[in-house]
């Protein structure tokens, strides 16, 4: 069965796809979103709920690959790689290594900072228009250090943020205890970022943004996409056996996006950062704001719906079974860091973050002129979703983008 072409189709109903749908619908376009599960039912449902506008540092840093033996040996560490997955990962790791060079790193840092400035403006404006501003929490974040060496290692990163006007202050003693009562005494210092924001629950926010998109005429089709083909119109083959067509297409399918891009002749080095968490009842501990344990690679976020303990990076692709020992390891550390935390009644979760070697997303036209890419945001998808939607709108409407998109090209590698 073949239907008449949609004006514009979006593959992926995660936070990137639905923000893009809302903004395109606002522009008067008829939008249809396709997803195999539902609105914000996968990676966008269980993230750490942060609008991390100050998180501008690329993951790749000079000398990081010296840690490769440790990443292979420690399956529960902040960044881990299952040894059996290493051969498949090597091409991505080589590009990751190249991205850590001074010139590439500085380019990525500047591009990320620019995207973050746009993201903050666009999110606040979209929340105002969609009547979701009440879901925003502006309590700041607190990054914590257990010793002087860990604190000293963080300082170059804070110096880099300072160059881009990001506000923060280092705290200790009574100031630290006031920002988060009940912390373990092993933490000697912290860094408070007052402009860091979180949302009351990322899944609920996503569904609220989608309700707004629907009110502007956007439609949803629950079906998986097996393949896409380009031409004067885009062919979209669904797993139901149906074929749909669209005049234009946005691929925002997260960690699966490179497979669809490959159908169109674009080879994009996308990998999967698998993130784990446990969401405890709201009564587990009185956490005042998002706590960031950078040395251990995880965060604790107070949500309307629970207390979320999670993070870390596991580079392990889309097929390997989840290793929920990682969730348990973070929860064990959380009990140590917050004496009195009640670890009972938690729900474990794993999500697939789409990650590029230079930590920058792909926001770009495809090789096919009527296809657009909006994926590869790593652990910053929620943060950058509204900015990505606005930039895709500019590309679709042939307007000058509000940001230089050269660093985000699909063919930059």
C-alpha cells in the first residue's frame, strides 16, 4: 500500500524528533513522526534530566587513549569497553583519538559552546510557547571532589568554561554542606554552577512537548522504519509492510540513525554510549539539586517522579545484552557518598546515547538534498533538542541558520 506523500516526515520520536516536529509544525509545515515504540519511550525517557548548558567540554581529550587498558579491564568503571567489542570499535576510537588533538579539540569546544548558548535560548522560548515552563528547575548543580588531586584535575575544564562566560564558584566547608546536607565527609570541595537547570521528569516533558506539537497539527505513526530511499520524494519502508512517501525527511533516530543514513549513501561514524541508572522513590534522600560525581562518572538527580542515580559510559553498541551490574555499582557508590540513602524500591534502566567521535552532533543536510540529519548528541540530547529543532527548521526553509553549521556537517570525518 502506498499513500500520498507527507510534507515532511521525521524518523524518531525521542526528544530531538519531537522538538523538531513542534518547531516545524509552528512554521506551518505538515509533519508526521514515525517511531517503533512511542513518544519518548526509549533513551529520552530515562536520562538524567539535565539542561547541561555549561557542559561544553568534548569527551575526547589529549592522552585519553592511554586509559584504554583500564577501560577494557574494568567493566564497572566510569568508561568501559567490553573486550569482545574492541575490534568493531577501533575505527571510531581512532577518530576519537584524532579529535583529541589541540586544533580539533578547540574547534569542537567553540562549536559546542555556541550550540549551548543557542540551546538555552531556544529551550526557554519553546517551554514558554508550549506552556511547559513549570517543569523547569533552576537549582543549579554541584560537582564534587574527594581530594585535592581530583579538584586540581578539574581546573583546566573550569578555565575553559570561564572563557565562554559560564558562571561557577568553587566551594568547601560550610558552603558545601549548605548546598547539599548529608554528604559524606570524604568530599573536600565542590563546584556550584548556578545556571545549570534540570526538568521535573524528562519523559513527562517530552510527552508535553509532543502534545503541543499535536496541537499545531503534527501526527504520529507507531511503526518501525526498515529502510529509506531518496529521489524526488522520499520512500519510507515500514515494518508493517506499508510504504510511505514524504517530500522531505528528517532522520532523528538516535543511535540507529547511521543505519538509515547508510541507505542514503552517507557513512557516518556513530557509536553508542550506553548509559545506566536506577530510579529510587522520591523519599530515598533529600537531594537539593543535581549532584555530579565526576571522578566516578555518574550523577544523582531529584525528579518529580523519583531520585535518579546514573550515568557512566559503556561503549558497547546496540546488540550486546545490558550489564545492569553497572547500575548496581553506581547505586552502591551513591550509598557511600550520601550516608542514609535508602537504596530500596529502585527501577534499573539502560539507554542508547548516539555518540560522535568529536562529541558534536550531526545537524546537516544529507547527500540527498531533501533529507536532513539531527542526531549524534551523545549524553546531551535533551539539552540540545530545541536548538537542533530550530536549526533543522532553518535548513528545511532555506533560511540562514542562526549558528555556523560547518562543524556539525555529516561529512566532516
